[in-house]
């Protein structure tokens, strides 16, 4: 039985999430460009993106959180490959948002990947219009 490293497992989940989100950014250069469009911190290099995609490193938590939001997956799954099973964790996440917001997130997650991409672009455009992106 082959044991896969933590970094390699992260890389596999990242590539799967990109594919599931129908994002064709498995090229480190394109991936870093798309990531940097969304990230407000210091931009990542194509070299850093390559290391994430090939399982040589795992990004810091702040970058993991952005990746999870961008790709429509949970931070926990992206980092550890586990689903949230604790009711305590789910309820604390719910407490961060009002009921209508939480319902909206739930409905968003039920959309097809194609429609999720459209919704993300609409939100990013609105944020740019409001000067928040």
C-alpha cells in the first residue's frame, strides 16, 4: 500500500478542485495570474504555483482560504481532504452569517460548475464597481 505525502495529497485535491470548477489553469503561469487577480496580498510567482500544483509545498492558510472560496470547496477539504463532520463546526460557520446568507451559500453550492463560474464573475465585477476588489 503506497502512502501519499501530505503535500502530494494537497496537490491532487487542488488539481481536482480546478477541474471540477472547470478552470483550465493547471499551467503554473496561468494559475498564478488567476490567483493573483483575486488575492490582495503579495502576488505569488509561477514558481510558487508550480510547487502547489506538483505537491512540493502547501500554501499558507490565508492563501488556502482564497483558493477554497475561488474553487468552491471547503478550506478543510482542500488542506486535509476531510469533510466537516462535526455539528459544532458547521454551527459555528453558520453563526458567521445570517440565515438568508447561509441559504444563499447553500444554493450557490447546488449550482452547476458552469453557473458557479458565472456567479463568481458577477460578484467580482460588482466588487470592482464598488472599489472593494
